């Protein structure tokens, strides 16, 4: 491998939320952070070079978005995903979570219902509630080794007050990559009931062998005007601290409404470092990404083997995308209600409880595997020891 994902980089003392805030968050000393969704790897060298060049200028004034930025984003989406985006469809925000909040504000009224499919990234629900809307939960079903959408349940639950769905594609935390057919069936229901689809596709570049990410708006010509897709280079290239994302809105009327809400919230000028890094990553980061994907696949294989051989009863819901693994620890011989506490306080591994994502059943944990294999091995060894000591 040309790029090094094995070297452990000490992130402590770098203002890293994942490393520097973990003990405070879980109230456990020497806990190993496998929670916040960023990576313990350096970004591609081209990104670091672009950021240094930006810093060398020494003047950090208000920034406009250069044509070359749009070109880089458009080329990436076309080349990697066969998705043809027009420049005017792209709206920059300071992150996907801020965008989701603005989208709820722009396209719903207090009292409206917004659909989520739990287990799902929990800021979705917070954005909905904070804007005075009601959450309409359409839980995913775990069938055998994988999750599926329950579209009968969805259609039964939709009411005239249901105005939006926030879809997670690929889905964090259960790591499904939705197929074209699944997205088409979901989109058809939303079209029939006039429900706006907001598709959070921030994890779309982290896809494992044998799976294919399908941008929601490419599923059907009918969906282009009735959906909004949230994208960013931040998960792909480890840039979330630079707060730059690209929201794709093809429908000019929706764009106008969204722009008005953005202005109202004082969001106009982008971050010059975020612009430089995103452009460099999309332009020159593909080889690095290919090697990252190989490394992450290696980590997935490592976890699969480790659980099978050393933690009887534990199982990995095989990920199709994302570097966030969904561990099913219900049959490890530990009372499900106590399991999360045991993992965090006894094993001292900071995974996140499945219940945080709206999973009604105890015993699931989300583990971030975007780290050198030696750290991953240490996390798993700690869990193994804890499980053994409780048997
Ligand atoms: C599905 C999903 N959306 C959004 C985010 C965060 O986006 P941002 O950092 O751009 O606000 C995350 C981070 O984990 C995520 O998993």
C-alpha cells in the first residue's frame, strides 16, 4: 500500500472530540474511543498540501466559491457514481447536520410529521423535534442477517400531516447500502403522498466490495424535483472539522425556499479551508480512497473473524457501507440491559449504545472501525476479556 493506515497517530491534545472528550463523556478513565464518526487516519497528502497553501497566504478574509470547486464536485459525482449534477443545484452549507435543520425549517411547519427509519443517526430526530415537528418512526426490520425497510408500515402510518422523510443512505448505524429497487419503492410511496425526500448521503463513498451506492435522485426522473440530497467529502476524506458540505437541490422552487432560510440564519460565506480541502480531495484523492476502502474491508474481515473465534454469541451485522459497525451482542451471555455499561465501564471501550439510535432492543452497539488495526484489535481484546470474566 502506498498510503499508511497502520501507524497510530496520537490525537490526544489536538482538540479531538473523539479522543479528548471521551473520558468526560463516558466518565471512564483510559477508555478507548470507538464512537464519534471520524477517522484516526491522516487525510490524503493532496488535502494537506492544499490546506498549507491556503494557510501560507496568511490572509483569511471572506471567501467565494471558485468555479474549480464546483467542477471538482461535479466530476467526482459523475465519475464515482454516474450522477450528473448541474452547478446551480449545489448549495454549500457548514455541514450536513446544519443543512438538515435548515431543511426541516424550510419545508415543514410546526406540528407536521417527519419520517425517520430507526435505528438511525440520532441528530435526525433532534432536528425534527427542535423545529416543533413530530417524529413518525418507520422502524427498519432485522431479518436474519440484515435489515430491510418496512414499506407497508410506512404507507399505513403516513397522514396528511406527513411532509418529509429524512432518509439515511447508506444507513448509519446499521450500515445498509439501499438498492435501487428499495429506493424506488420508498420514493414511489413518498411521491404518492407528497412527502419530500431528504436523503442524507454523507457516507456514500464508503462502500464495501459487492455493493453499489445509488444516489436517490438518479433512481427515477420523477424523483429529481421531489428530493434533496445531502453530500460531503467529510466522511470520505476525514474532513468533518472543516465544516463544508454540498446540498443538491435540482428543483429551483425548493432552492429558492432553502436559500431564503439560509440567508435568514446568516449562512452565506463558506469556509476557505473547507473549500480548498474538498476540492483537493475530490480532484486528487481517489487513489487514497481506494486504498482506504481496502484497509477498511480488512478491518471488517478482522472483526468478523475475531468475533467468530473469540467472542461466542457475538455477531457482526455485515456492513455494506460506512466505517460504523453494528454489533449484535445479545447472545454473549450478559444481561442485555447491562451490556452497554459492561462494554464501556468494564471493558473500557467507547462504543455507542444501539438504543441511542432509536433501537428499542438492548444489546446492540455501534463501533467505529476507522482506526489502525492495532487499535481495533485492542478494542476487541478488551471486550473479549470482559465477556470471559462475566461467564
Ligand atoms: C448520517 C450522518 N449525517 C451527518 C453526519 C454529520 O454531518 P456533518 O458533520 O456534516 O454535520 C454524520 C456524522 O456521523 C452522519 O453519520
